[in-house]
C-alpha cells in the first residue's frame, strides 16, 4: 500500500500501542493490594475499560485491585452489552480465490450472533464462478489452491470504532483476473452500520433528519476546499509529497458519497468524518480515498446521551501531561499517557473526591471508553462467559482496529491491491454455536 500524505490540518492525539499487562491478556486475571498516598480506603468500583485492542475488567474494594483482560470489542446500547467481531468467509476453489469477511454482533446475554456486514462482492463473484465451472468443488479446510490462480477476489473489513448502536468500518477489496495490470482493480470505502437493524446507517440516522442536510453540505464544501488546497499547493511541484497527492487527485475521479463516512469523537463531541472515494488511472488497479475534516454533530439527545458518558474527558495537569478522565459519582478514573522515555501505554489510577489516587496498573493505549457496571448478576455472568470464551479466539479469526480518536485530515490513500490471504477458520466450532 502506498500512502501519499499532505497535512492540511492536524488533529492527532498521541497513540500508545503494544504495551502489555502481565497476566491479564487472553482472559487472564491478576489481583493485588492497593494503597494511596496519605492512606485511606480504596474506593469500590466495578468497570470495563477499552484500551488498545482489548477490554479490561477492573474491580476494586477491600480486597484490593482485580484486573482481567480479554481481546474483546464491546458496545452497549439499550442497557445491554454486545460483542462485535470480524470473521473470515472462504469460498475458494483450486484455481480461484474468494476470501471475504463479515462483521458479527453477539448479544452477551442470549449468546445469539447476527451478521451486520457481509462482503457481497466476494459472494457474488464466487457464485458466478460456480455457475461457470459446475464441475469444480470448493476447497476443503486443509486443501491448498494453485500458486497462481486464474482469478482472485478478496475483501477485508476492519472495525474502526463503535459508538453505541453504530459501528464504523473500513472495507478494502481487490480483484485480479490472471495477474495482468488491466485485469486488476481495488476498492476502498468507509461506512457505518446500525447494529440494531443490521443495515447501513445514513447521516440522518445518526444525527437526525434536521441536521443531516447541514452536515452533508459542510462535508461537500470541505471536500471541495481540500481538493483545491492540495492542487494550489502544487503550483511549483517543489514538495514531493504535495506533488504526488496532486497527481493522484488529477488522475483520479472523485465523487462525494454521502454514505462513505465514519463516526469519530473528541472530548465527548461527536463528529462525522467523510472519506471521498475515487478511482486511479485506468488499468492501474488503484483505488483512492480522500478523508476530510470531521463535521461536528449535535452532542445531546437520543442514543448519544447513553454513549457520551462512556467517553473520556481530555484533561491536562499543570506539568503538561495529558490524560483521559471518567467521572462516576464521587469516584474518578484517570488514564495518563506515558512519556516516550517511559514507553508506550497509559497508567490508570482511581481517584476519590479528595483527589487521593490509587494505582490500578499500566494498560496498552489508547484508551477509548469506560463502562461502569451495576450490580446485575445476569450481566456479570454474561461478561464472565465472554471473557472465558475469549481464550478460544485465534488471532486469524477475529480482528479489530481502534485508531486514535482524532484522525489526520488531508491524506490521500492509494490502495494498490491487497495481500492474498487464505486464513483458516480456527474457530469454526465456536462460530457454529453462536451464529
């Protein structure tokens, strides 16, 4: 993949990745005592915190601090928890590769799963191949295909983030017919799915009909201004990055798509981030996407009220270090980002009304959201099952990407075709039980 970047406006927050909490990943748990400067009783708390690509269950009280981590991505709406995940769908033949992915939503209380996103491009291509080659048989789980198949159609979907009932994703597709440049094509698109209806969500469904027209209008104007700025900045061709972006814009045909957007948030403010898709030069096999600056949406009412309280307030101490803050009654949870010298990650502390602090531990960053748990036995039992079952997950069976909350604006992404992957469904038995 080639990235041609022109920074028109920056809104990045530092991202901490790759840190590990000993004994807490993969469903593991760890308990330890806790103490605060000046003494005092550790506040009782029961919460989930999404950090990095995992969810951590933190319980504090007279027994100290108990932390358990699992590779789960959770969403809560309507007072219920749901797990969202990506699973492979392999419909390949010996001489043709058809590999796509689906996004599933699983109700933790009932255990029922439902597909909320399906790669219809791969499925239709596989059906056409089967109709043209009635004597060919699909490959078995342990069978390998040809080293140079006559056709390849693949699709890969990544979960960018979840905001209550709305899931934002990025889809990348690739098609090749025999390996020639003229027979290759790729696709990049963004979208939002309503987990309640299992259908694509419009801007109106997210922000309401009265605000949708304004948001779409701002999105169109932002795209036009961004494109003009890049082309104007390339007047002398001196900046190589700017020139490459301008060439990509001139050679591609961009069209604003009101359905190509994702949801982002910053300091508890919701935004709609449009990504304008385009095609590269004919026969290049390239697809382009131009993200624009997020458009602020109404920050109160409806589904957003339930989601807003799970998101962090961005705070800064007098020393200048940044952190994420969540309040729950008289208790606060604070995640401080480590300096570069200390390594990537966040240090999580619990704080009472007098601002005494108890160290919870160090988690991978960035932090995304916190769910404060009530004393609901059924909910706790469902969460325990989900954390236990997460130990069965294979790295090649589920995937999620949770990016920094404030994206770089003004990047032209040029996709040149995906890697061909034949990932086996290591969790086929688990999928059968819950699908």
